[in-house]
C-alpha cells in the first residue's frame, strides 16, 4: 500500500476499466461492519479526488468508521485520459469502477459533475445505492451552469487556454480564478489555493474539463438534464448546496428536492460551489448526520 502525500491515512490504488487505469484513494479498510462503503466522486474543472475530498476521506473513515473509496475520473488526477467527455460516459466508468471493486451496494457522494454522474447511476441502479448525496449538482435542469459565459468559454479555444495559463502562473492568479466559483476567495486558506495552483501547472490541466463543457453545454441548454426523472428516484437522497454558489443556483437543488421522494435539502451559508473545501467542518457534520 502506498500512502498518499496529499491525503494522509489514504491509500493510493488502481483498477482497470475498459483498458484504462483508474486511480482511487481508499481509507477505512477495516470498517466494513459499520455500514455500506462510501464512494466520493469529485467534480470537473481543476479537480481530483484528493483535492475535493481532502477533509472528507479521513473524516468518513475515522470518525464515521466507514470504508471509503474516492476515484479520479478519467482525465483527472492520476487516472488515464477518457474515451469520451459526456455524463453518460462517466456513468459507465462509475459502473466499471464499482464492479471492479466488488461494491454491490454503496453510498454515493458526488459534487458538481460527480453529483450528476451519481444521480444518473442511481436512477438506473437504485438497488446498488444505499444513500445518495448530491452536492451543488449539475444535471438538475436544462440550463448551463454559469450561464452564457460558460458556453462561450467552452467554445473559444484561446479564451480557455489563456484562462488556464493566467490562473496557473501565480498563486495570486489562482486565487482570482477560484473566486469565480467560491463565495469568498479571500477566506480560502493558502494551502488550498496552493493545491489548486499545483494542479493548474500540470501538463494538460483543464483539458478534460473543457472537453466536457463542449460536449455538455449547448447554446440552447445542456446535454444532461435528469429533471423529468427525479420523481422516479428510489434512493434516500440529500441535496447539499452552497447558499452563494455562483455557478449552480441553490434554487436548482431546492426544486429537485421537491421532486425526489423523501429528499432532504441542506443549504450551507457563506459557501459557494465547493462546500467540502470552503466549509469542510460544516459539510462533514451534514454528511455525518445523513450517513
């Protein structure tokens, strides 16, 4: 077992899905008796399992006593490049990962893109999902997160290239860039900003994200919209949303919570699109209560 430098007390491992190596972090290996395993699914952008779930993996493993898995999506972290860039593709990847790990039933916790993938999977595999947590989720309605600006950014090559180069050039530039989707960039701890800057400096940073946006964000809406299927979701569901999310309005989760049978909604104040990093203590408490 190789200890991860980014996430203490987690182990770095790989599985193969459709000839692609998928990296994942694993913790709480001896906690199988305390409930179904918990699978944490990060978002798009400049993200990976260790970045989104740095304060969650160890908490769920040690404080909640649960077996935890946190994969890097293809194109992110240490995983191989993806074969496609759509939500449907990532749902197939999730299915392959869960099968490879022999997880017949687990709790899924996804943020942003990861939440939409979790939702898509749960809609077709409710018997394999014990609980579902959707954090600032994409896929809840036919609107582009971030509005027209996100669509234009995805389709202007020099714009997204310049944006990545600017954000990765300095830590100050990274803080400005992160400020586009968090509530208060000035309040972010220096360590978090440095971690994002580190990812931005990696070769190919943002490539999978912009491919995803080009596939999913269209001039007249989005490719993935599960809103007409939410009332069929047969899994205990919690929607978590940052009250000041500038990308995905909190109303999207509020409306979805009314459509999903028995769903709960928790809005975290003074928080944007990244609750697990902006307000990790509050987020972990919310997660603990539901799990």
